[in-house]
């Protein structure tokens, strides 16, 4: 895992929730941590790791992920056993 991925993971799991994480950076970090990112219809994206599943929405039209989505992804990563 690259340093950029580690930094993104720390930001996702940190407090307060950051408002400026780009989807491309978040998706790259998820792939690096072994999360299966499954593209679904429309903006929906499924995340799967260690039997845990969740569905989030890709941001549009801006590339910045909402704080609510970041919190959902942080909870998913914690449940899947991914440590920052």
C-alpha cells in the first residue's frame, strides 16, 4: 500500500470527518486494502470485504465525497477489520 493510500485511510477513519476527499483517491485506497469495488447501476457502488457488504453512491457532478458517505465507508472498513 502506498503512502498516499495510508494517508487517505487515516483521513477517512479520523475525526472530524474531512469534507475534501476525492472519489478517485478513495477508490484507489479501497482497492489497495483489498476491498472489492463493484459498480452497480447509476452512481451506486457496492463494497465487499471479509463478508461485510455496503452500498454507497459515487459523487456527481463534483468529485468530492460527502461526509456522510465517508462515515459510512469508515464504518464498513471497521466492520471488515481494516485498521488505519
